[in-house]
C-alpha cells in the first residue's frame, strides 16, 4: 500500500468551507443537544438503580420520555434525540476527517 491511512478517506473529506460550517454547527448545537441527552441517560440509569432497590420512581420515567410537567414532548422526543445525535455525530466526524487548518508558520 503506497497511500497513507488518511489518503484512503480522501473522498470522504469535506471541503474547507464545509468543514468550517460543520464546526460552526457543532459548536452551536452540542450545548443544546447535551441537555436532553444527559437527562435521558441520567433518568434512565437512576430509574434502573432505584428499581433494583424496590423504589418505584415513576416520575423519572416521565422525564426520561420527554414529559416535563406542563411541557409534553413525548410525541417528538425520540425523534428530537435521534436527530440531535445524528447531526452532532456527523458534524463531529466531518471535523475529525478534515481538521482545521492552522494559520501562521
């Protein structure tokens, strides 16, 4: 094999403009996406731990599935979590495959 490992992914590498746009999207979206993902992971784990202790904290399941008091996101919450996960993953992969160029020497 004459080419390096990164050369084999040359087709998948986005252009500089696309990479910059991916960074902008990633930087803006990660803090927004982190909250519902952490809530879902935390409430699911905590509910499992409490259930093993014979404590039924059903209110945790409501948070886990997107029902936040008067704000009921249950119909769209799984789609929202999936979309946020995909967008953050794709933008992160785009940055990984095409690192930012440094200026200067």
